[in-house]
C-alpha cells in the first residue's frame, strides 16, 4: 500500500488491514451508519401471553447493494430482515439497512465486485447484527444473536448463478 491517504474532501482514508489480494489497493472506511430500521410485533401482546414456549422459526433474509458516489467513494448497503414466527403467527419482524461509505482506490475491475459484494458487507454485518439484537430485545423478546455469514461464499454463489466467473477464479480473492 502507498502512504498517500487523501480524498477530494481532504480527509484521510483510514487504512484497513486488507487481505493480501488487496495489495496495492487503498481501502478505507469513511462512515458506517444506520440508513433505515423497522420493527414490528404484529401479534403483541398475544405472543407474550398465550403460554406458548418460545421456540420460534427464525427466517433471515439479506441483500446488499452498492452505489458509486464519485471520487473513488462507494456507498454499500446491507439489508437484513429477520422474521420470527410462532406457529402461524408472526412474533416479530425486524429490518435494518446498515450502510457504509468506503474509499477504494487502485482496484482493478475484476477486484471491485468482490470488494463491494463481499468485503464491505462483511465489515457492515457486525453493526447490522447489533442493531437487530437491540431492536429485538427492546421489543420485549429474548436476545437474538445472528450467526456469522460467509459473504465471500455468497458472492461467489451469486456470480455462479448469474453465469459469471467469480473474481476469485480470475486471481482476485478476498
């Protein structure tokens, strides 16, 4: 990596400790923020008082997107939606859009997909997981801790399903 760490707003891009495949790439986290949250407990207070054992079916959906902002800056948004059902009743639905602004310089075209589709969501996930946990707890439900997610495998799977070679096969792994 080079020592040059300036962006157009004259703020340094903090250095991250990237994998070796990111040699020569400047990567920095400019901002991590909650873009949107939602929590619903549509069957309360009944879900708290019906005497049913708390053994919900938990469904987790996730999606991520990225938008170029210009000047080597990208916004990446990770959306997590968690639904808990007790039988046929929805106990709660919690959703967070956790976003970050990342400075990325020196990455080749074949490296940007894995960085934006795997590396950045991996950075955002612990923040999103904490927001979901807080929403669920503050909603009166037992603490929910989501398991780690392998974003690299998900990215490679999505590339395979889209009929595109994963960048990892082209020499850029994250």
